């Protein structure tokens, strides 16, 4: 498969050659290029030969560069191909629970293994065939896998895909080839928890040392579930039982392999009304993006900023902050101790109920602009309203419901400050730095 070149980056290794927009990249070092993985893998060498086609005529260019440096070619899409969509219909799929009339990109179900290597996305493996697996092994790529269960029949049921169970064999092939894997389990009460979870963790543990980490995440349910598989949320007892089961495995794995390997998401500890583990128990926050250790990290960051702050660095400041129900109590405790120590600090914390997706959605990142407006109208917001960047579309000022920051500012007559989602940023914002 040949790929059309969109442009050439100025001052890049290939910019001195006669390569133009519209030319066709036929091969790199004799290998045909299917997508970005081929392009990056075969062009990593210091000496690289490009076969370029223009108007039906082919020409070869020899490029010398630093190892792993990008050649400088740009293509129509990042993947040099169409993004692969999911072929499953999982009983817990969050996209199936989205409200209508949102922007089109929010309804796309991504299950593209290439984005697992390049951006850390989790994939189910159901889009892959043996040729794909062989390429991953040849390139020695690491991969993030949404496993959910190692019971083949149960996996087929949970994913509504009759091939989902047999694809588990790819995990064994990866392990035998020394491919590193991070795994994710979306846990649904009464379905893949309890003994099924025990089986899954046991089976994945058998692939050590090639399994790097396992995150266990509770299912998220919105109010838009008409016609979908009946699921329920974890209650306190279910969360306690899940933590106890995982911590049993953590102790076994730590003794056997020197790693806890499997980690429950923060939401389990909050639901169980248990304290978060100490920072060292999260092992460098290897599953941070899955909500594992986020609150412990946030609290420790804030406490570090608090303990190292000098009185002359604290400015008079009157702010407010909007947060989801999940983090509300912890944010309140951090603000209270700051106000107690420095009386020129005032910050009102508002717990935003998620009317847009439903009250069962409690994370801050899914708060919408219209919920902010509806619940903060006529409230005392101080001089500035603080929100975290994860409420917004990446590199944008839009909330999930397409309200912009300026829409909310105008409706509330308040200046909004967007801060990074970490404890240092919160401390700086509420102390006027």
C-alpha cells in the first residue's frame, strides 16, 4: 500500500530532496508502508532509503539522519490510514450511554491497536488478526489491553462478540514473545467480579513478567441506558469485597514478583469509605490514567505545596472551585486547612451534581457547562471560579456539551481560571500565585 505525502517539514532530513506534496511514498528500506507503525519502524535507522513515486515514475532517495529521528514527511492523517472503530457492543460501553445531539466525535468507538502503542489507548484485540499479532511481535511493541475477563464465554457475552473469547490467545502469544502488556478490567457487579475477577487476576498473573500492571475500574453508568443490558453500580459492601480480593493478590504478587501488579481504582476506596493507600503502594502510579492513585497523588501534591509555602508567598485571594461529587470531600478538607492557617484565603467549594449524564456520574472531568451555569447561578463565587482542565476538550475551551468557557463566564458573570488537575496547581490558584 502506497501513501500520499501531504507536505515536507522545513529543515527536516528529507527537506533537501526533491520531494513534494502529492508524491507517493512507496517503501522505506524496501518495505511497503501500510500505516504510521511501518513508517516509524522502518525509518528509525540512520541510513534510510525512500522510494517515492511521482506521475507513475519512481525515484529512490538515500537519507542519513540520527537514529529514530523523524524523516520529516507529513501525511493526511496521523495514522496514514483510517482510525479503526470498535466491532464490539460491550454491555458496559460508555459511548452507548451518551446523550443525543452531542458532537459527532464523541460517538466514535475507538479500538485501534496503533493508538495503543502511540498514545496509550486500551484495545480489546478483537480487531486484530494473526498477521497483526505477528507484526506487533516483530516490532517488539508494548500494548494496553482491555481484558475484562479471561473466561472466554463470559468475555463473548460481555462484549457481544462471538470472537472475543478466542482473541485471549493473543495474550499468551504476546507473553511468549516477551511483549509488555498493561491490562484493564472494567468491573460489573454480579458479572465479572468475585470469583470471575479472581480467575482473571490469576490467569493474567501467569503471564508474568510480561504483564506490567492491571487496573480494576468500576463500571460507569449514565441515565441514558434505555434498552441496554441491566447493570448496577458497586455499593459499599461490594467495593470492600473487591478491595479485599485485590489486596490479597497484591500481597502474593509482591512477595513472588516484587510488584503488586493489580490496582483498584480510586472510586472503590471512596465507595468503601476507606483511606487511600500510601503513595509507595501505587508503584510510580503506573495506572494513573485509569483513575488509580489520582486522589493520593493530588492530596500529596497539595500537602507538599502547603508544607513548603512561606507566609510571604500567600496573597489575599477570594476564589471558588467547582468539582465533582467524587472528589468533593477531599477538596473541602484541603481548602479548610488552608483557610485555617492563612486567614486571607477564602475559597468556596461547590459540588456539581451531574444532571447532564445523571447523578451516578461523579467524576469532575464529565461536568458540563450547562450544569455549571444551572447550579452556580446566583452563588457567591468570589473573584474567580476555578475549574480543572480535564473538564474541557483537549486543546480547546469547550466543555462536553459544547458550551465554551466564555459562555459560562457570561452566564455567571465571573472570570474562570482553568488549572491543571494536580494539587500544586490548586494550591497556587487559591493562594493567588
